[in-house]
């Protein structure tokens, strides 16, 4: 089934074309018989040359999905969000001399696939799978035909491409995609000019901006690796087949009391990471946050795997990720502290070369103990990854005790932060923006260029006259301010401070564990006492019985002996009374024999009972001793129970102690994790900063570190030889992660051909932290998960799902073609959903409409349950429609002066359009009331709508007149927030299906409502919308406001 899932995703991605660049600047249109840009091009400066990407048959991307919809469900409207960009049917690369670059020709899989489906008409699903599976061969054949068309100009001669060659290539393209129809197989051609260095690595091939989804090659790579057995635990968990996930021993952390006790135990001080992000020490993690951090570090940290964390809006997902970062930095510092010298961290040289300027480069193997801590934050959302890489280095993210004192290569960190965020450049009023070089935004080539220039060369910020790249710091020949030994001692001292504070807590936890275990132990001991007493009593009874029987037999023997002697004395004498003797001797003998038999029987009885009594005496004595010992053990346990209870009563005064009240009061429990106090938070934060300082000293004092780091930067930058082995590339990345613990990237730049991680193999990266995982299509993360040993996903399936443009009917046909269930459909699944389904610790929320959980609600793992963003009624609305009421509110309204949240009813909408003029007028009026009368900043008023046409109208009439205003479709605003949010509903009153689409699932409404921190307003026709799914509850929760 795993193979079928990957093949299905591959086929799905086949219909996901990449956009081509817009016209303008270096991108120009070309028409037949016009001059080609490489003919007579203006000369460029020495060492550089032009190259040209040619896009043939440019068309609107949405036409692919519209035509798929027409094929599979003619006459039905699709509500899938459609793309507005343009793509092309084919692309190829031409060098500065006008020659086609070998191997860089690509046919659009989407256009070709559409032509196959349209040409064949209704097909059996399996037949579709067979046809689409042949694209690789078709693409290779296409490239051969394009190459032939480009080169054939005369008999056996090879010439630069001219207009005739272009026309021949266009004909080839149209032959391959003609079945897609004229709206796709167009005559439009675009040519993009780019300037490239002429002296490059001979092994480095020019890059074509690919037309097809980069996931196609990733899925092929991973599929082949899995079939060959090269797969890690995280990838196996991710692809857990249907049915097996339901067989997991799931533990409901909300509904089951015994499970809650286990969760409390799993947040014990013995599982708490020693490192803590140095935020305000008075602010403690919520219970769910601490559990997620502890569980991730304890389970993933030890052996790898996959874990999901359900993070609804406003529950502190970023805080959780920072804690994971701090924990990992401290764990690696522990390994560093075990080195005698920094040089001991390096092994053999794996590769050496000279760069284009003739400088030496080399990659050395990093000690295995220092690997596995690499942290990559990835998402499909550019904003999400930028937030992480911008926030971690920022001083604003530190608590007051460290805001002005913490530093880890702070000047280099400032350069990197400002290079990635030019808007921040200037003279900050409150001093430097960055405290530490802890994170970097990488991903695409431009981001990596910017990082390398800021991090290593110091050339990224033109306004900075005194840049301090790490290269200068590591090459500086100034005397050392501290020795390696002193740095290790400082780290050990900080470590000891944490241990000293944790030690009494661990002892208290052990007492809790012991006290919890004692009742069953005492019950078992009481049972043992009862059994021992019963056993000793039985043996005593047996012994006494045998002893008494032996005594009775002895008395009987004595009596029988006496009787026998008396009988002997009365034996008849034949010489005295012969007649009597003759008459009585027979009876006498008979009586004697009877007496002798009785004596013998009595002797046997005496012997047996006596022997048994002798045998049982020590046994009974031992049993009695055992019973006394069992009683003593029971009394000791009872004494211990009383003593532990006394100690526990005393422990309850310990800061952060999980008291009985805390355990039983759900709100108290959720708001604060156990065992924490300000002193411990400070010590753990100081340990993290000491760990960072140990990393600094390691980098400053390792021999040859400048050469090693320069080589790592070349690998990251993409300018190292492409002949480097995978192990050398991995080692280079591992060293960079020692200097910069966290890098961020989108999945689009993770491992596409030529991308930064494309050379890495399975489980090469220590940690993959997927942010906003509920928005990530399941296939998008396959390559990243395959390359990672530990994968932590953070997201919420009850917010926006992945954006999928393919019509439902087409997706369903493909799913049936490959025999996979709806569990794996990109329109219904997400990375978060697939991770959650394998989680042991979690709960069920709402109603699930598909998959194994259909009857019982949606299973989410390790939920974060404390919401700190929205005031009422927004919190309760979201809690009701999306989370089954399990969330805990931890926010107090701070804007009582604002008009209350409510619904501005605009009745009688106009038919035939989604845009309602009266609603736009009501919007403008309400913005005026908020901004002018109640002095709400316009930048804090957010306007959203479910429908793109409504947003376009708002942009034209509201945003254009007021640049401070923000907003968009609901699908575009996840992750943003504002003081006041206005939802403009719009909608055609004659088309109920559009309202059903918006309200059937809670996701869209949940996102819209949870953007609002203080007030939420709805503008629209209450009568028609109040019957649309979850909008029914919204109508009940919001009062009608006067206009």
C-alpha cells in the first residue's frame, strides 16, 4: 500500500504545474519571425554571459483544473481555490551562443496529462494510472525531439537556434499537448534572460526553472529508496497504512482520568529538558506545552520517529518550538563538554578542493556524538518560516534578565538578520536587534546567497560600514578571553545549578510515585500476610494433629503391650489342666494374634504420625516465621506510607508542586505545567546561554575552523563541487548547524533538484520541525521527512487545510486509480493529520467526515489547550465549532471601549453575483466608526471574505484608498491577527452551494474568527447565511448590530 500511496501523490502532483515569470524586465514575449534575443545581444562584462529560458505555449494555470472539472464532473461548479498565475506547456534553456543546453528540456506534465485524459475520454481508473505512469519516458522522448528540431538546419551541421528552429520546436510541443485544447496549447512564448558566470564548476549544470512540480522527482527518489529498504522510523510512521493507526493504544488526555494521571507523570522533573529558552522567567509553560516538549525530547530524542502536536490558534506554538531548540542546544553542549579539546570533534578529511579563487577547501567528519541535533524548521508558508528565523535571533524574544546581556556572535547575528530583513535596517532606538546567531532563513538560492554574504563574507548589507561576518571573528588573532577548560567549567557549573534545583523535585516526584504505588503494594503485602497466616495455621494444625495422633498411638501401644503381657501371663498350661488347655489354647492364640495386630497397627500409626510431626515442626516453625516477617513487612509499608504522606504534605509547599487541587481542577492544571518556578526557569535559561557560549568557544578555538566553516558555507551556498560525496555534504551541513543551530526553509526549496538538501540521504538531519503543518499537503513533506530522523509537526487540522486546485471528482478518480482511501487525498489530508493519526497521546474533537475516525470524531495528538489570543465571544465560538469545548481561555478583554462584536445584517442581497454593493457600503461605514469614533488604528482593522471577487472589490474600494488597511481571502490570512476583524460574507443568494462550501466544515470560519484579538464583526445577509453549516452557531453567538 505504501507504494500505491506514493504513486497516487506522484500522479496528483503531475497536475500541479509551476508558474512562469511575468512579463517585464528580463522577461519578454516572442512572436514568430521576430529576432531572437541571443542574436546580436549586447555584450556583458567579462566573466559573465547571458542565458535564456524559453517558455512555449504559455497559458493560465487555472485552465488545467477547469478542464479537469469538465472531464470528470461536467456542469458542476468547483469551489476549489483556483490559481491566477500562468504556466507553460514546455521550457528549455539556450546558452549565450544560441545553442540548446543539453538535458535541460522539459515538457509540462500537467498539459500532457490533460491531453491524455481528454483524448481517452471516460477511462477505467486503473487505465489512467497506467497512462500517467509513462510520463518519464514521454518526457525523455520529447527532449530528444526538441534537440533534433533545434539542431537540424542542414545536412549534419549544428548551428545556433534561429526562428525556423524555434518554429520546429513549437510544432513538437503542440504535437505532444495538442489534446489539451487550444486554450492550453497556445502560441504565446516568453523568454527570460539571466546573467551567469562563464567560469563555473565544470560539474555544475545550468538550472532550468522547472515547469513541473519538484515533488515529482522527490516522490520518485523516496519511492525507490523505500522499495530498496532505505527508510527511517519517521517515514514509516508517516505512511502507516489504513487500519493500523486505529490499532494503536491511544490514550485520551482529556476524557480519561487515568490517562490524565499518566500525562501528569510524564511531565515529571526527571523528564524535563534541562535547557530553557530565556524568556520571561515568570512565565511558565502551559501543561500541554510542557507535555509536548517533554514527550518530544524523551521519545523522539532517544530513537527518532514522528510526533504531532495539535496547536490551535493562540496556544503558543512558537513558544513550544523555542523550547525544543533550547533543549537540543543544551544536549549538544553536553557532548561538547565531554571533549578534551575542540579538535577532538573532527575525524578524517572526507573531501578537499580549491574554490574558483584558488583557496583551499575541505570537509572533515564531525564526531558522531555531535550530530543528530541539526534543526530545520519547514513549512509551505513563507510567513511561518520567516517568523521563526526572524524571532529566534531577536533580543525582543528574550526575557528582561538577559535582553541586554545575552550574546552569541551578536554582530554576525545582526548582519544576518538585517540582510534577510532589509526593512529592519537603520539605527534601532533600543540598541542592536539581534542577540545571537541561532537561526537563519535559507531555502531558495537568493536566501542562501544573502545568508552566505552576511554570515561569512560581510557583503550583504551595503549600509553597514563595519560588518562582522563570522569569518573575521574566527580568523581574528587576538588573545583568547577564555580557555576551553574554563568554558567547560562554566557550562558544568550552570548544569550543576539546574541539577541542584531539580534534585529535590525529582525526589518529591519519586515520593509521589512511591505514594501512588504503595496502596497496591500494601494490598499485596496484606494478601501475603493473609496467605502466610493461613499457610502457617494450616501447617500448625497439621503438625499438632500428627503430634496428637502420635501421642495417642503411643498410649495405645503401651496399653496393648500391657494387655499382651497380661494375656501372656494367662496362657493355659497343658501339664496342669490338659483338658482346659485343649479347649482354650485356640482362642488364646487368636486373642494374642489380635493383640499383636493391634500393636503392630498402633506402632505403624505412631511411627508415621511421629515422623510427620517431626517433619512438620520446622516447616510450621518456618511458616510461622514467614508470617511474622510478612506482618513486619506490612507494618513497615504502612509506616512508610505514613512517612511518605508526611513528606508529601511537606513537599506541597515546594514551588510548582502538583497538588491535589491542581490535579483535579482542569483549568488550574491546563494553565500551568507542574514543578516550575522562577528560580528553576532562570537556572535552565542560564544553562542554555552557557551552552551557547560553549558553542562559541568551540568555534573560536577549534584548529583550522575557518577553513572548515568556509567549506561548509560553500556547500550551503551551492558553489562546492557537485562531485562531493553525500557523506561530505552531510558533514558540511552538520558543521554549519553547530554554528547556526536552526535553519528555516519552505518545502518548495527543501530538496528540489539542485536545492540545498537534495544531496542528503535518509535520516541525515536530526530534527525536522514542521510549522503550520495543517496547511501542508501530505506529499509536500515526503522528501523532508525521509531525510530526517526526528519529525515534530505543529499545526491544526481545524484551521485551513492545504490549498488544492484539483476538482474533487478528478482527485477521487485518481485515488480510485491507485486504490487508496480518502486518508491520503491532498484535499482532505495534511501533514498534521497524518502525523496526528499515529500519535498515542491525544484526544478527539468535533466530527470527522472521512477516514478511520469517521464515527468518533477527529483524533489529534498532544493538544495545546490554553488559548491566549482572542477575547470573548471569539474564543467560545471557535471552541464550540472546532474543538468540542475542550479549550481553556486564558485571556482577559482589554478593549471594553470598542463596540461589541456582532452581526451587521445586510438583507436582500442581489442575485447573480457574489459581490454585494450594500455590504461594501456597510463595510466602509463600519471602518469609519471604528477608526474615527473609537480611534482604532486602521492597521489593526482586518477585513476578510470567503470569496476572491469580494476581496478584489474591497481591495479596489477600501485598501486602495487606505494603504494601512489589511486583509484578503480567509485562505490567505492564517497566521495573522488584528484588534478587530470584519468578515464580509458576500455570496449569490441563488447559489446555496457556495455557502455550504464555506460553512460545512469549521475550518474557514475558525480561521476568520480566530484572527480577531478583541472584536469580530460580520457583514452580510443573516437570513441566508444563518442556515449554512457552522454559520448557524455564529448567528446565535453574535447579536445583531444597528447600522
